[in-house]
C-alpha cells in the first residue's frame, strides 16, 4: 500500500478484512494472491488498531476531564454550603 493512499474508515476496514479472509479461505487462490491479501489485511488491522487506540485516548481524556469537573463542582458546593 502506498503511503499517500487514504485508508478507509474503521467500519470499512473491518468489512474489507472479512472479505479478505473469505478470499484467502478459498482454495483457488495462488500463493501470490494470498500474500497480497495477507499484506493488505495486516495493513488494515494496524490501521484499525490505530483508530481504536486514538478513540481510547479520547475516552480516557474525557473521563479525566469529567472527574476534574466533578471535583471542582464538589468544592464549589462545599464552599457554598459553608457560607450559608
């Protein structure tokens, strides 16, 4: 795969991986075809792992920000209750 070629979305990648597996399971594939499919599959799997890793980082960042926001709200509420 060329570096300039745009990779598909996660969903499209997963669908293509499934198609590649089906093709590779057919006994009428040449070794060259199987290797080509295998290499494409590896590229797509790495791409999916990258997408999922980035999504996980965003979720973790959102959880940290949410926890920090909760702590700030609790402190404000505590100060307001003490002032009353």
